[in-house]
C-alpha cells in the first residue's frame, strides 16, 4: 500500500507501473485508488483469516476470497512477465509470485 501511495504522490513515476500502459495522470489516479481499495480488502480478509479481526463472514467465504486473491496475484505475475517496462518485470514478477504462494498457503491452512 505504501508503494501505491508513493505512486499517487509522485515519488515513484507512474510510467514504471501497470505495464507502462498508463496514458495520463488521471488514469494513474483512478488505477491507484482502485489498487488501494483492493489491497485494503485483501488485508481485511487476511486479518479475518488470522484472527486479528473478528470474522463477519464464514471461514468458507473467507477462504474463497483468499483463493480468488491467489488467482489475481497469479494473473498479475503473468502480466508482469509481459510488462513493457523491464524494471517492472524484474522487480514485481518475483514479488507477485511470492504473494501468490502466500495466498495459496493461507487458503489451504486449516487454522484460523
């Protein structure tokens, strides 16, 4: 989330992210806000799964969403492999792959 905030405030140039395909600052703001919302939702589900936040959904629903996030991270990993910015490919492909593995591990974990 810190990374996305750094993009929003201009510390990190937005042409280094989203596969180098963002055409304007307005699009960057839109995409980054969506990213922050999605990351907040992911964090909420991780906290519920780990018991840091009292779950308001069943564990089956929580696990379903964690599997969904694993698939999203996997698709993002594949997308990073085809990014037009080689820095994005080199840095973010391993990060999103690790996040995929972490989500799969969390999804199959029985303990809440």
